[in-house]
């Protein structure tokens, strides 16, 4: 199988056309395996010793009469 065949299988799945489930799973697995892994940015990682962030007070949604 080539990347072109993998893309055709994935396109057939997206269009709702007929496809072989075994080939589809293999094509999707190859696609996922070839995707570059991304590391989360350092700002996303939480500091376990940090104090929890304060929540904003809830807005008053009652209508003024």
C-alpha cells in the first residue's frame, strides 16, 4: 500500500462509500503512526505546588425590573 492508496481509503470512508474495514484500520494506523508527535507547551503543564486559581464570581443574569 502506498500513501496514495491510504488517502483514497480514508477519502472513501469520509464520503460514505464502500470500503474494506481491515484496510481502513491499517490505513488509519499508518497515518497516525506517521504523524509527528507534539509535546505540549510548558505553559500547559500545571505546577502541583501552585495555589489554585481563583474563580470569577458568577454573573447576575436576573433581569432588572
